């Protein structure tokens, strides 16, 4: 049996650390379609989290489950700020 590297609790902890911060979101839509956008992690809930996109004309899903992150269909990472 293969031991998993991650579990849902660790994913929830990681996402909770990004609360109210700017994040890069990459969503695998299937059939070689990938959606990327930047936004602010606006909500962290027991079963899902929400991202408010920076682009006001954005039409799409902005709430994701932790299972989508665990499976790899959604990737969330903090935005690196340029030191000036």
C-alpha cells in the first residue's frame, strides 16, 4: 500500500495560511485546458474556500473544495512580491 504524502487536514491548514492574501490559482479544466488567474483568498470554510479574482470581468467558478486541491485539479500558491 502506498502511503499518501498529503491529507485533507494538511491541505486545509495550508489554505488557511493564505487567508486574505494574494494567490495565484491554476485550474485544470480537462482536455488540455488550463485556467490561471490571480486573486485574493476571501473565504475559508469547513468544506471549501473562495477566491475573489482581481479581474472584475472574470466569469467562472471561484469556490473550490479542498479535495480538488488534494487531487491536483486546483493549485493555489501565494503571490511572490517583488522586493524593491
